[in-house]
C-alpha cells in the first residue's frame, strides 16, 4: 500500500488539518459516503471553533467542548439535518489520530491485501492443521488465530524477511509496537497468538532459539471495563417496539428474550436447534459454543410463548434444524460469525432509544443486563454463574462493578467476617 507523505500535524491550522485528514482517508480508499460523513462533522467543528473564538488549532479541549455541545441527549429525536451528530465521536477520534501521527491507517486489516511470503505459507498451513487436529480449536478461534498469524507474516515480509528463521528479536518488538492503536485487550490476544506460533516453530525445528520470551506480557485486568447494561425502562421500550405481527418481529422478539431473560450467548442463540427445546420438561438444553459445557435453562412461559409464536407463524418451512433462520429464500441459519448486532440496532432505532453516554448495545449487553438484574436482586454469585454458563464465579464477579450498592455491601460483609 502507498505510504502517507504527511508530516506530524499537531500544530497545523484546523482547516489545513482537516484537508490533510480527508486526503489520508482518500488515500486509504474510503467510500464517498464515508468521506461525506467525516467532512460534515469536521465542517461543523470548524464553524464551532470560529463561533466560539477558540483559535485556529485543533486541541483535545476543543474536541471536548464540541462533543459537550452537540452530543445526543437521552430520548432526543434527531431531525434529518442533525444526523451527522451520530458520527461525532468516531470522526473526532480519526482527526485526533491524524493530528498526533500525521497519517492514518485502517484499524481493520484488509485481508485481501495481506501478502504472506511463499516460504512462510507452508509453515502457516502446518500450524493451522496442528491447531485443528492437536489443539482442537473451535472454527471461529482457528480462523481468528490464523488471520493474526497471516498479518504477522505480512508484517515480517514488509521488513524484507522471507522465512521465519530470519526473524530477530527487533522484528518482534517492532510488530508489537505497530499495534499501539489497538486496545490493550486486543494487543494481549494478538501477542498470545504469536507467542503460541513461535513455540510451534521451535517445536518443528524452524526456529533454532526460543523467541517467545521476547514478546511482552500485556496485562489486562479481568475487571478493567464495566459491562454495558440497559436500564429496565429502556429495555422495556426496546421489547415494546418490536412488531410482533411480522415474521421478522416474531423472530427478533424471541431472540431478545433468550438473551435478556435467559442470558444465552449470541453463539448459542445462533446455533440453537429445534432439538434443544425440551417441551416435555420445559427446559432448553444446549452445549455452549464457547466452553463446550452442557447448559440447561428453564423454558419460562414468556420465552416459550415467544418461541411458539415464531415457530408457528414466523419461521419459514425448512429442513434446517436451527431455530432461527433468515427471512428471505433460501432461508438459511445465521452465519457463524454473525453477531446479530444489526437486529438490536434496527429495533433500537425504531424505539428511538439514545443512551446518555456511549455504551455497547449488542445482544451481549442484554446478557449483561440479566446478570446485573439478578445481582441487584441479591441472587447468589454461584447461581448467576450457573445461569450464564460461566466456568467459574470469577467471570461473574465483574458484574458487581455495575451495582455499586451490592459491591459496597459485599465490602461491608467482608469486614464483618474479619471480626468473627
């Protein structure tokens, strides 16, 4: 890919900074529609800066004041000419990156442009077979891991390294440094994947020395982030907005209930089979896609009625055993990598829901919401852990952060125990 020729831009006049950022997006091949979105936000930013007499340079303080003025308020319905405000946060992050670095890069790697040097391809294929046959990785995990290793191999190729035995410690350090725009959690996963691959190369004799120790250990606390949850009244608005007279509404409503009432993961909802619905015992029995452990949940009246309504009046006739199918022929199950985020996004927009602060709102957030509600009702951690299908209660403890009162009580109880 052609490299940027821009210099570091932190002190450029705002208008010139915007021109440079647009030029970078054009270089990266952004669509005209995407370019228009960025231009509109940045044009408003320039106008805001002039109206408020804030000088002619970009700064974090300017970005904060602009966001504070134009951020979408709770329950606010935007007019057609105000839609640009939905793109403020992303647009400002892009402009901040350009102001800091003087160039832009796509966060999501275009895999079609990845070029793995030919001598490395054989080792990559051998590693993929090893992970599949010996490590028994799930398909999605295997796909993600081989993708990251391919990106790693492409990076080495960009440094004129054509075979893995030519790698040096400096190359590994440079690769990790190149991931600085990614979150710590993502970098931790990438580093872990590369470390496993280096040990494989050592085991196969391709490397003569163990380079895995060169890679840093990226510490990410389990409770570094607070799970996104829906307020009870907002969740009610979402469910009430679903058109339950249409096939789409019947399907999506049942999906929502499985997530927010039973806490099923997206992968388990996607793979849910007609055979998993045990009507005679009023239970749902699945093998969890993440842990492969069995999970049995009660088929409550509310969830059962929604499923029956969809199966009888919304689900198309098909030989597929998956419960949920696409709406149009050939009526297929959802793709394995589909997060079903678009389902929530559609009905959230129909309900006119806008969160007071930015948060995740996919199906997994509905699972978080159930966990938080159970915690608020003082349900024991072990029970919540069993419902969510967690291997240990350690994964469940993070939800205590969403309930300050419960967390405070837990601390008090600990102090009481010390004096017993």
